[in-house]
């Protein structure tokens, strides 16, 4: 069995609508039978020497792919292969059985085509949007979430990007304004301070600012100060 033409087009379009946090689009897709293969494309960048932004972007695309598969009425089984012969293979999404999507999944899939809203809301209300194992959306105040992962390897960065995008889409479907902040995580001292101050049980990968307030990107640094 293969993807229908409509299913394949929807999966590709959904992935293309994901945000890009790195220089250039850092991923490509291959559709085989009832599976989607997501590959990393490595661009050299002095601003992203460890490839964190690139992998977070791959994670956002992965979240969009999963939602497109679910909206088509398939259960989405995600595998993160550890294939040393093919290190650029990020994830494989397999449609392994029929399963109708729930209202939340449909709303978030529809939100892949929406712009940010203009409303205010509490960050804790977006926590339930996350469905990625090994990740947490941790509220640190009323309008800020931290994306935390149990590990700090490449699959963790991808899952972190997927969890971040799940929260973004949940906010859009609720008409809220949100803004991801990711580049601060390149500053190891800032990252360590955030872990210590908020007693985070893992590794912060990104922040999400929730609401319509006009905040500068550097403003969340106060979260890591004593």
C-alpha cells in the first residue's frame, strides 16, 4: 500500500509550512509505501556550530508530518533510527493502522496553516499539547514555557523541536500570540543558570513566550539570573 496522491501532497505541504530556525531548510523528505523518511541536511553556520537550530527545525517539520498523517486517518508510529551507515536519517513516520484523529489533532493540523493570533493566555494551558516522550513543556511563569528534554543528543533536539511546535500550534488554534526563543540556548552559562534557578530535571532546548506582550528576545534572560 502506498500513500494516495492527496495524502502525499498534504504531508509534503504540511512539512513545508513548518518554521525554519536555521540557515536554509535543513531537511528533505522521502515517501515510501506508508512511511515518511525525514533526513537532515547539514548547513555550516557559525551561529549554530552544534546544529541545535537545525535539529529543532527538523523537529518542527516532524510534528507537522505526524499531524498530517493523523489528519488522514492513520496512526503515526515514529521511529528514531540509530543507523550509523545512514546518520542523516532523523526519523521515520510509519502509518501502521487506521485510527481516526481526535479533535485536538485536527485543530493543531489546521493551525499549521494559521498565523499567530493576537490574544493573551497562560503558558500552563499549552502543556497538554505535548505528546513527545522524553520531553516536557515546563511553565516558568505565567507567559513563558521552557522545552525540556531528558537527554541532550541529536534525537533529543529533534523531539524538543517537535514539542515546541506542538505548543505553538495549540496556541495558534486558541488564537494566542506566541514566539519561540531558541538562540539563547547556545550560551551554556545561560542554559546552566536556567536549569539551576528553576530546578529543571533535564536539558532546556527552547523557550516559548505566550501572549500579546511586546517583549524583546533578550528579556527572558532575567529567568536565569539570581
